C-alpha cells in the first residue's frame, strides 16, 4: 500500500502501536505529538494521504485540530482515534468533518479497513475521490466485546 500517514497522538505508546499496525500494511508513517505539531508539519510541506488523530490531547485538542485540517485541506481524510465513543462524541467528530472514528486501542483489522476506505475515497495521491455525502462510517465496533474500561 503506497501511502503516507500522519499519526497524531500525545501518547508515545498509542503512536507506536498504531505505527506498528500501519507499518505492517506497508504504509509510510510520520508522527506528531500534538495538534500544533501536526499542523506545522503539513503547513511546512509534508503531504500525508491520511491522518490518524487522537481526540484528547493537551494544547490544541483533537476536535479543534480536526476543524483546522478540514478547513485547510478538505480532501484530506482524518480518522479520529478515541476511547470515548459516546453519541455526542460521534456527532461532534462528524460535525467537524472527521472521515471515520476508530476505537482506542485500535484493532489492527479495523485500522486496515479504515485506511482502505479513506484511501479509496481520496483516490490517487494528489487527486480527489468522490465526495459522496455519506460521512464517516464509524469503525468503532469492538473486536472482542465491550469490557470494562473501554
């Protein structure tokens, strides 16, 4: 899979876990520890095909980062990664322009499916896929049940 993915999360453990899954897919990854760092990377010329974005981060939070990404790069798919899957969170992410939502910790099979959908929608690097109107698909289905603390 020929793609560049930006992984944005303040937790090194979460970044490393997601990067490992993406590396297994053959995806080139770059990481950012904050929303500010992610925006600076892209504004500085880094051109990812997809962004995985943590929802809860200090400083510029996930929703504000998402809004800024969508406003400046409307064809860039952003997948939000969060443990908070309440309905209000889903509505907020959709309203801010998120492409998808993935449960944290991210199940590799769900990540693989989300990446495939996002890259299919975007089309070839530099191009635009169909805009549709379907919004995010919410890949938050649990991989093995909804145990406590999830």
